[in-house]
């Protein structure tokens, strides 16, 4: 259970970081 929670947390952080980077790089997001 803890492992899954940790994985999800890391996944969210990575996704958020990637999303922010994508938006900043593209400038505009549909």
C-alpha cells in the first residue's frame, strides 16, 4: 500500500513537471 502511494506521488510530480515544461515550451496549450 505504501509503495503504491509513493509511486503515485512520484508519478503525479513527474507528470506535473512534464506538463508545466510542455506548456512553457509550447507557450500555448489547446
